């Protein structure tokens, strides 16, 4: 199969820009063989490679990444590895008790797997920390969503704490929020630092990573043969960890929704600006409304900064231009000023977009697509936990390792077919705009 599209990521990945320059990449420039080929070095691909190294310690694993590790979608993530139900398409994230209990178990398995990598590869706390997160409510409607979700969590037997406006201001320095819902199980990550550190930890005489090596062709000739601009890999088994670009490999065409979301990161705050802001040096807020504004304050490599993430656009081409980034950036500036008026004059240092892949029926694509070709794709906007689990499960499926999580993944239906592209574009765009309008002050 000829790969029809290569990744294009808009704007600089701010998280990656904070890090010291990485060593020069080593693109694939030879013909080589491997037992396993993993395409994609994001959350799914790196987790798949890690699990393969555990299950098949004598096998050779080659990972091909189209760009630099940390510059693609994984490094553009907001950095919430969430354990509890977090369905972006729902009114308040939750679903039925049985489904949510299963999803929570799956998410926690992914977080445990990530925590083990963080420990084994000696990742700093900045890269991975189980510090929990807050659903922040800026409106009475948001407060109602949080109260409903809290009752749902009580029914699930999950720990949580409702916070009042005073507590929220003490934490964030902002008087914008009426309340919040704290849950302790989320791991907060610096996404670019996390994936870079995991990639470094995986490298060995058995696991080889080639960056700047996009796959341009993938064909089965007994074994699978993947071609890059300057090299070729022959492998018995291939794991596609490319999320929405699964369609670019000729799989699941017409079944995947390609969505962009957007973020802006401030310049480093001065000591005086930090004092003016007040609050804690690190925290993470997801919005009470799924289409609202996510906010993080970070303190570490690159200094004290605030990250704003909001707006979604449906883009079947999987590309957006700089004008879109500029337009959305104005919305980010309004959201920032509304929450932090005491920081007038603080500029945004980086703005970027990140690709998401969703399905109409909220299912992933995990399993064998063709003999020896495995998928760990369609993370439904939750790449940290769901991508990690997808990579683990794809590796286990390929090695016959059974689990309840794998059974659930393998028994899921295919993603529903989308309407023809013009209708899908109109319908999705209207749905997103309607949802953002309903979010009101939560946006």
C-alpha cells in the first residue's frame, strides 16, 4: 500500500520547545530486517515497543517516526493521563456504571504501565507525576455538571472532593471559577519530556528508533516491507501506531473523524508576575463542559508558564494552516485575560494545533487488520491513557496474551461509517460550534 498522506503538524510544539536540544536524529538510511516494526513513536508506539521488549526479549524491534519524538501529536497533548471516564462527546464525561467501571480499569492499567516506565527509565517528576486534576466550573451549569459527576463517582466508589470558589482561587490565583471537582488518580505529564525520555530509555541493542523516517510504502511480500525516503525495513509483524493516519495506510477509510484542537503557552512568568498571580506553582484544570477551556500552570524546565487549550475543528484533510492558528489564538487570548486579568501584558510564546482521531461510536481500532499487521489507533481524543493502552494491547494481541482489556478491545465493533465528506464536514462543524456556544463561560 502506498501511504497517501504524511503527518503535518501546525505551529511549534510548545512543550518540545522548552526542552534542551535533542541529539541529532538518525534517519533510516539502509535496508534492514526486524522481528517487529512499530510505525509511530507517540504514546501508542512507544508503549507497544516497550511491551514487545518485555514479551519477546530476544527479538529485534525497529521504531520508525516521521518527525522528531515529541514534536508530533504526543508532544502537543495537554498532558492529562486521566483514569476516570472522560468521554468528550458526553454532556459531563460520564456514561453507564458498568461501562465506566471497565473504562476506568483500562485507563488505570495504562497509567500503571506508564508509571512503571517512568520508574524504570528514571523519569523526573516533571515528566510524570500522579498529582490528580480538577474539573473546573465557571458557571452554575458547570457546577451542576460537577455535582452530577460527583454523584456518578460516588456510585462507582471513586474518591473525589468538591471544591468551592475560595479553594479554587487559592489554588489558581483566579476568581473566575465557582468551584471544582478534584479527583486524585490522574497523572500529569510534560508530554514532550515524557515521550523523549521513554524513547531514550527504550533504545538498546534490540530496540532501534529512527526519527525523520516517514513510511511512504508498506507492502506484504511474505513478510512486511516498509519503505522510507532513504531506507527499507522487512519485518514479520508490524504495529501501526499512527492514530488517524491509519486511513493514510488504506485502513478504516471513511470511518475516522479527524479533528484538531489548539493550545497556547505563555512566555515564562517573572517573579513579580508569579507573586501577582498567587496560587500554587503547578495545577491542571479540565473544563466542566467537555468543549470548554483546559488550563495548566507549570513550573519546571522553561520556567513558570500557563497553558490554555480550547477550540476544536473538523479537518478531514488532516491539515490546517497558520491562519487558523492565528484565529484560534485570539480565542485563547480572551480566555486567558478573562481568567487572569492580573497578568495583563503577558504574551503567548507558542501556539500550536494537535491532531485528534475520533470515531462516531467512540471505539478504538485495536487488533489485526491483515496477517501480521496490527493496529493501535483511534484514541478518541485521549491519547495519553488510551494510546498507551492501545500500544500495550496490540503487542499482547500479536503475542497471544489474553486479558479482559484485550477482550473488550477485540470485541468492539468497527468505527461507524461517516457520511460523505461534505455532509460530515458540515455536520461536525455545526455540532462543534453548537457545543462551544453551549459551553458559554466554560469556554
